[in-house]
């Protein structure tokens, strides 16, 4: 029993880091633009498919394929911002919401037309042989995914805190009018922010796509869980969202191990409610790197 619990906790931590990476993209777009990007799940899906195309069709190695997928999806994010978001920013909130929702439907159906409804697998360069550490069984691929997710999240937090662009993003999120008076180019930073959030989602999709499969509807549940993590973590808290992702991943792992996989998707929202009952402001007090 203890060995099973320990294994599920480790599995949950690995998946939770990817959930957190997905949620970071949602958080940065919501923080600066004050909009809910309903197409974020489809950007996650595109990251998986772009990685698949780079590896299978173009013959690119898996590691550079992940980077190429993030760059390509960032470009898609900038296009979405220019065509579906920016013209509606001064309109009522629900119009931007519906616009990004329409984009999500277009991307999902477009992916089905291009790649078909059947799941596709990304060839993995990792050995399937397990790595045994005491009672815990891991694979080199899971360890790689966890390490890369940690590096991406740490780089994102450092970017927000220490770079000029990151400071500009935080300034726009805190007080847009004051930031404009200080000479910050809001239009350029908006496109950059949308591209950055899209790239983070694509990175998560490319990493998990190699461990599981890629398919047109793969972004639906990660989108909902990403929203739950942003709320749990406290609006704008990088560390809070990361900790929330680990909590959610562990909760799902234990649920799958001791109850049923059928309850796993329910856990995200039950966990969110439990955290908010204890900390109504979320876990924002866990860190100072904020949007």
C-alpha cells in the first residue's frame, strides 16, 4: 500500500509540473490582457501536432522539435491576438471570450481535417526500460519531461522578474495607464505576451504528446485544469500556480491509484474548492514572481 502511494505521488508530481506549465500560459495572458483565452487548450494541442510533424514528416530530432513547436505555436498565438483579440479589446468582455472560443473550435476542427481524428504518436528517443529507485519505477522520458518543465517554469519566472520585457509585462498588468506614461509599447508587449503564453502551452503539449498521444481534442481538459490552477495559485503568482500544479497532479495520481481513473478529472475542481476554502486568495503567498 505504501509503495503504491509513493509511486502515485511521484507520477502525480511529474504530470503536475506539465499542468503548471500549461497554466503559466493562461496566467500571463490573463494577467496583462485581462482576457480568458479559450483557445489555450488548442494551442496546447497544436504544440503536440507541430512536434509530431517536425519529427515524423520533417525528420527533426525530438529535442529540437519541441523548440520548433513552441516557436511555431507562438506565431499562431500572435496571429490570434492580431485577428481575434485586439480588434475587440475595447468591446464588452464576453465578445473577446466568444471570439477566442470560436478560434478554439476552428483550430480543433482544422486539426481534425488535417491530421484526422485518430490519435498519433510522437516517436520517442528514450528507452522504455524502467529506472528503479527503491519501490519507485520511473522512465527516462518521465524524468526528462519533469526536468524540462521545471527549467521552463524557472526560466519564465526569471524572465518576468529580471528582464526588461518581463518588467514591462508586470508593469502593464499592475497599472496599464502608468506603464503607457512610462513609454512602454503596449501593442508590441501584447503580441509578445500572447506569443509567450502560446509557446508555454505548446511546450506542455509537445512534452506530454510524446508520452501519450496527440489528437484534436487533447486540449479540452488541460484548459479547464489550467483555469483551476490559475485560481488555486492566486492570480499572477508563478510559484503559487506551480505549487497548485503539483498538488493537483498528486491528487489525481492518488485518486487513480486508490479509487478509479474515472474520478481523476473531477479531482481538479474538488481540489480547487478545497484549497480556496483554506486560502480564499489562493496560494499567492507562496511566491513573489507575479504577473
